[in-house]
C-alpha cells in the first residue's frame, strides 16, 4: 500500500462511482485491547459485501483522510482515518488507516465483485 495521494485516490474513487459495488468497512482498536489495559473501551465495526451505488466519492485533504461515499438516496458512508491505499490485482480499491503505533485502525474497500469470506 502507498501513502494517500489525493489525486490518485480521488481518481480511483471516481472510477467506481455510479456502479453497483460491494464495500467492506471495518474499524477496530484491537479485539483484545481491554485485556491489555482494562481502562480501554473496546469498540469496532464490521460490514462486508454490502451492495451500494454511490454517486460521489470524496477524499478530504486533512491527514489522516476522510473518504466519503454519497449514496443516491442522500445517505453517506464514510471512513475517517485513511492513511494508505492501493488498487489490487483484482481491481479492488483497498484503503486503510494505520494508527501512530502502525496497527490497522480502519479499512474501507470497494469492489465490483463480492469479497471472499
């Protein structure tokens, strides 16, 4: 994965707009975070293979970046904290946010085909 380049990532988001796409969105502070420090509140989100169609994809210039997908019904899907991205060999747009310790904190992925389980 490479560090976010605004124009490259924006161009990739645009290439998936107005198509039926599957998304994967996941956030975590570590499934066992509270095992190491009982004062840590463990929270996370996981959705996979949700079929959406977005009319506008937008990446903000602030670092870490927010990536938003505006749905045709006026709703939004967004991921805050994106630091890296790549288009893989299966034409899936993979975006990730790594915390200051280098651990994965958020992932947003877009594909025209379902993700494997």
